């Protein structure tokens, strides 16, 4: 056999693998390395999500038990006894005595009606005097939780909306990529499939057993249709509209003379988590009721 033939045959043999490699090279690399790339991006997204997850997890735990505590503020209430405020005592002297008793500074707003005195402060503190009892109420933000709740409720508005959307997409990737990161019995074929099914079954079973969102609204509608007040039942059964002389019931619009309460539309504080409602104005017998509108003008 001639050298030319050997050389040509050698060239044909060496060129065949190169043709096969070039035709399926990209797919072969992706097929071989996609799981590694998936794990690498999963790892980096996991690092980025640590801060977001801590914020949303802790604030979620705090807000989830909002019936048991105020998740954003700690409340302070102090009650002391002082000599009652006399009718002839000036407002300045009464305020001076009350603030000295509880150790508060000069108030930003003063409301007085007979022997009742109410002092309000810009920081949210309030001093209420009824007879000889002085009640000091104040609150302070909880460390970290108030800011976390503010972010969780998206009080940052439009800018934080985009940040929260990015975090949601990251969580979706972490959840979906985690399914395919490991192959074999520890992956989706056996153990992974069992755990994924369990994670889906828990919320599905809870919705099925509890009746879902419609069950609670149905209970409220049933309780509203069967009030405990016999007079209310008679009114509802008669179907008549309330007469003009009827006394207003709870839920009616507030009267112009009612004192404003914390958390109302007129309050300067926009936090969702407010202290318990302030005490209503208590005017002693024989004393004329004083409208708070006149005190706040």
C-alpha cells in the first residue's frame, strides 16, 4: 500500500470523530453539565435570598399572631392617683400638676372637660385624667420587627414592589430547581417525589378539611342573620327601615361631637398596628358635654 493511501486513510479516520463531535457538541455539553449549572445558580440565589428570607419569615411569624400581641410596638401604661382637678383650677396649673405626676413633658395638645383632662404628644404618648386617676400610655417600636413588618406590608410602595417581585422569582427558581438538583433514589424518582407530594398535600388537605375561604364568610353571614338581640330580630323579621327617632346603633356613622380615637382617619400616625382604642370622653353629672371639635380647632 502506498504512503499516499495510508495518509489518506489516516486522515479519513482522524476526521470522522471531529465531524461527530461538532455535530452534537453543544447538546452533549448541556446534557452533561446542566445539573451542575442548576446547582450553581441555586447556590447563588440562595445566598442572595438570605436577607430577604429572614425579613419575611420573622415578620410573617409576628404578624401571624397579631391577635395575641402588637407585632410592631411595645405598649406602656402607668396609672397614678392625684388630687382631683378643681373647677376653678386653670388649665396651665392642671397640666403642670399632671405632667409632674407622670414625668411627662409639655404636651402638644390639651383637651379638658370638667374634671377630665387629656394630653397628647406628637410621639404618640397620651395622658388621660378622670377624677383622681391619671393614666399614662405610650408605645415604642420593636427592634427590627417594625421595619420588617413595614417592608412585608410593602409600605415602600412602588420601588419595593419591584424588589419583592425579584425575590418572588428567586423563590420560584429555588423551589423548582431544587426538584432536579439530585438524581437517583434521593432525587425526584423516590425520596424527592414523596417530600414534594407531602408539601403539596398539607395545604390541600387543610383547605379541604376547613372548607376554604368560603366557610368563614358563611359563618359570619349566618351569625349576622341571627343576632342575639331580640329587638334586632324583631326589626329584621319585620323588614321595616329604622325610624327617624330610633337611637343609633353600633356601626352607625360617628357623631360630630365624638372624641377622635387612635387609628382614625384624622390620626397622624399611619401605622397599621395601633394601640387599643383610647378611652371615650366621660363627663361628670351636671357638667355639659364638650365637643372635641372645639378643642382641636
